C-alpha cells in the first residue's frame, strides 16, 4: 500500500468501522461516498450499508489485525439498536437545571412561562431542556397536560426512567 492520506471524515469513519469489529458497521447514506473511497483503497470491505475494516485498514489506524471475514450470513443489526442507554446523573446543586427539576417535582407541575421567568431562559430553550437534556443527561422524563394557563409539565412518576 502506498502512503495514503485520509481526510478527517475518512479517518473517523474507518475508526468507527474498525471499532465495530467483525460484526460489521452500518454506514449512514451520507457517509457512503467516503466508504466507497475507503473500499477503493482496500481499507474497508462490505456491501450495501454493512462494512468492516480490512487488515490494511486496521494497519492504517495502527491496530492489530482481525481474522474473521464479513459473510452474507451475518444478520444486519442497525447501529442504533446496539447503543447502550445513556448514563444518567442528577443535576448539580445550585444550577438552573436543578432549579427546573425542583419545579417539575411539584405536585401541581409548572408551565414553560414560569420556568422561563425563574431561569431567564427563552421558552424554546426551556422546551429544549425538557425534551433533550432532562431525558438524555439526567435520565428523567417530563409529562405534560393541557391546562387553563397553558401546558403544565411535571416529572413522570418515579422521576428517572
């Protein structure tokens, strides 16, 4: 193999495929052009969306060789099904996130406007926190229901999922 310079996207893709091991790695459609280039250089092998790093690809990354070839009999498992659940941690004391969790813990719940006033966040930031960080970072879920003063949010029973 000649001295090959990989772009950062190609190197990252090759690292992810190599980390998947002999099971193969499902490559998203937007990355298949980079995958095709790596296949052309003999660094990846595979078809459709499932690829695996070749010994030359593993060597280009400085990794040890892996002997098992990719076979058609292997089931295709989407990468999303292989992910482990995110680790959850409670918000640090004294932060706005802790303040929001405390407000959501009230039996009557809280509206987006009340959270916005208390934290100084814009309403779209409050909704983003409820939909994103609350679930992904803190492992909690908020439920909502329509009320006279607007939608009321509270922590789901038990708080953590």
